[in-house]
């Protein structure tokens, strides 16, 4: 079963890794931040070695996004981000695991204080979870 782990964040100013710009993560000691980064590195190595990590990408500055909508039957392209909110999509990881429990276990290793992690199943060609 494939799942997407979505990293939602709100760093000001924009930058990667987003946790470097979040007050919650900045409140951690350097030792806590180093330990968290080491844990995350071990998780990435584990899921890469097991074949569970399919792909991952960090996304660019939301200010560079474009929004495409339909208005009065015409397509309109405007500056993004896509939603009018403080949070934005910072990046994603696509994983392929044996169960939802494993997906939740992996997703639990993502994110930093101030970020929200969304775990969403990927739809197969027939509409079922792949």
C-alpha cells in the first residue's frame, strides 16, 4: 500500500529544512535538534534500505507557486500559494508499506515542533487504495 507523507509548515522566512525556521523547533536545545536529526537520518536509511521509500521531494517557496482556477468558464492563472492560509505544503515522501500501521509508524518519525504531518493513502487506478 502506498501512502504520501505530507509536511505542512509555516516558516517565516521560507527555507529548508523548514524546522530551522519554526519557533517550536528553534526553542529546542542544539542537543535535542541534533538528536532529532540523527533519528530522522536513521529512519530514512531504514526505509531506503527496506525499499519502503519510493521517492521524496522538498517543495520550493510557496510564493513561487501559481494557482489555476476556472472563473466564468475561463482558466485564470494567478500567483500562489494555492490556499489562503499560513500553512503550506513544504514537501512530501511517497512510501510503499505492508500496512497502515507501518505507514503510521514511519510518519511518526517525521516533522518538527510547529509542523503538521498528514498521512494519506494513494489511490490505485480503480479508485481503491493501492
